[in-house]
């Protein structure tokens, strides 16, 4: 008569059974099997502890969501750091088919030869709902798609950075550790007014998307422009839980615009000089020449010089007129 497998006796079993979450041990050799699991597994999965002991590896797959079928391989990979507590968030399926989100805390167990032989851990149901979890997974999928070329970050509802992609780190010159837990104020340049950011927050906190151009300052002091879109993320109750920011570098474009603005200002200055400092005196000379030529008693010795002066001022007037038209045309082209 075959006896049902019994759980390995271990210290602190009574404490483990009293905890609200599930305490477990997974042996990795000679195969992956559960060798201990606390009583809290019953309300979590709907099975008794003995039902999970020493089963074939594929038996445990029924309790994992499709996206987490390979979680054991991932756990083994990161559990090799013996003594270091690791954490994974994953979706499990209980015996009735109900999905649950759990937080899995675990450590690797090494033998005398420094080989990983087991994983010991503690699983507790997460406060996140399945809807939130699915939204976060969708967000991760979108994030992975845009991370190739886009500067992106995610904050909580208060604006604290919880994720900063590699492009964000590269452009801002801050490491991930320096950015996580900070507010985006860490990269403010001081260029924009308080009203600018007040309007931004009023927009996104009301559930609307915000878009605009922002001048930021990197860790080394260099300035860079980004074209920014900030998108509120909601839970199933339409409460904002996160903000997703997508940015593209537009520094070159903004520099070109600033350079163009500089050219326009130069043309405006030249136009002012031509209109007032050149054409004004020219018109005065023309008027004076015409006035002198109206007198009948002007000596013949002055009439010829006056004729030359009139021709010269007419040519200069015509030249400044054409120059003003050219400046105006160039200015309009730059403003397009």
C-alpha cells in the first residue's frame, strides 16, 4: 500500500503555518519538486499542501498563468545569489480557475560545493487586482515597443519616477538608481515658469493627455529639448494610478529654430537701418536737391553738380527700396 508523501520536517513549521502567506521549499535536484509548503496554500490555490508535494514538473504548470509558465527557469537563474532576497510578481490560477496576483519572495539554497540545490520562499497575494496586473502587462508591452527610440518613463500618481528606460538614462546622464524614486524636477532646466508646470499637472490629473515642448537639463548641465506626451493610466475604477511619459529629442530642431529666429532679428535690424538710417537721409537729400533746382537764380556752375547729385540719390533711393523688399521677402520665407 502506497503511503501519501509527507512534508519534510523543518524548523519553524508552526510559525510558517501561522503566517498569512505561503511558505515553501522547492528542491531542484534531481528534479524540480515541491518538498514543503505551508497550510496557507489551501485558501490561495484551493488544494491541500500534500497534493503539491513531489509532483512532476509539468503538474505545477496548471497553477501558472500562460505568461508565467517559464517562471521557474527565471527563478533558478536569479536565485543563484545565495542569501539575497529576490522578488517576482506573477499571476497564478487557483483550482477553480480564478486568476490571482501574488508577490513571490525567495532565496537560493546552495550546497557545500556552491551549487544551487533548492529555493525557499514566501508567497503572498498582492493588493493589485488582476485588471491592474493586465494593464501593467499591456503597459510593459507598449513600453518595450517604444523603448527602442523613445525616451520614456513611468511615475506613480504623485509624480515619483518608478521606471526610466535606457534612453532616458543616456540622455539625462543619470543612472537608473539616481532616477528611480525621484521627481522629474531632477531634470528641470529652470527655463519654464511655475504656471507652465501647474497647467501640465492640472491637465494630466484631470485625466487628459498633455503634450508640449520642454527644455531639460542633464546631470552634466547640458540642456536638451524634448517633444513630450504625458498619458494618465487608470485602474478599473477610473482612478489614475500612473503616468506614462513619451519624449523625443528635438534639440537640433529647436537650435535650428533659435538660429532662424536670430537671422530674423538680424534682418529686422537691417530693415530698420535701411528704412531709417539710410532712406531717411537719402529722402532728405533728394528733397533738398529738388528744392534747390526750383530756383531760377542758381548759378550754372552748380546746376551740373546738382544734376549729378540728383541722379546719385535717385539710384541710392532705388537701391534701398529694392534692398528693403529683399529683406522683407527673406524675413517672410524664414517665418514660414
